[in-house]
C-alpha cells in the first residue's frame, strides 16, 4: 500500500501561536518578562520548546542560559498542554487532502518531533486523530527525526510499504529524515520557512494541499 506520512507542526497545523504563548508563560513562572512574539518568532517556535527558551535567554543576555532552558522546559510543556489549541488551526485543505488519499486506498500517518502525548491531545482536540493510522512522536522511540527509524515505524504502523512511502514536512529535519530513509520528501511553502524550503531541494514543493494528489501520483505512482 502507498503511504503518506505527515509532519505535524508547520505542516498539518499552524501551532506556533500556542507554542509561543507557552514559552512566554514558562518565562513568567521563572520571573522573566515575555520575550517571544507571535508572527515574528513562528519559525523558532516550530523548532521546539528548547529553541524558544534559548532565544529568550539570548535576548535577555543571561549568562547561564543552559540552566534556564532546562528549568523552563518542563514548565513550558505544562503550560502548552493546558492551552494546546487556543490559537492552533489546521492548514487550509489539509484534512480534505487526507480524506482524498484514504478514499484512494493510500495509508496515512504522522511522524512528529512533538512529544507523543501532546500530539495525541492536540489531534484529538482538533477532532482529527482518528483520520491517521499511525502517530509517532519525539518520545515514541529512543530516537527522533532526522533519524529514519521514526519514519519507518510510522509507515509500518499505518499499514504502508516503506518502498512506496513519502514524507510531507516543512523543515530541514524532515528533508534529512526522508533522505536518511531513502524516500522522497515534499515540503510545504505555507509554513514559517515559506519559499525558503526550496533551498533544501525536496522532490516537490506544496503550495496548497489541493496539489498533493498530483505530487503523490508523480513521486509514488
């Protein structure tokens, strides 16, 4: 069976707003003023909680930034889990594209570097968890993307064939994961990186999910 595996943050859903809010909440709990802004810092938000806290520490010119990041990370996760879908929205056409793939007998799953429990919660809150045959998070396996093992596990759990699979993502991490697995990668241009993802030389660029069907048919016929 052909199989399409999606990244989550910045690919299926715009989660940056809630991630930034959680980072600022964590900073507040540690006695710091908010340091991150929605819109301006969306790109770093989708690189993860520690990346946001490192940026905040840099902006505050903290000498022991590592200690602040490690202390703030669990606070950030708690804050994020408590308000995970306040600003988050699915990208236009994403779930319609998933429905079309499934109707054509294509297996679909998710491979994300978001902790699995948080990904489960978010997808359930958005009402779409049942649409995906597999969900592999950052802590599902001992390794995470760009190691190819999570992608392989997602394909297997979704019921697809690795040699007929593709990864849909939005960052260099997804590009490197697909390359390590010997599989094609299509990157969306509507995430925070925009058209800059073309520099990563994926096998395809996705301007809108309306174009996904043709891309799948071309790359995994």
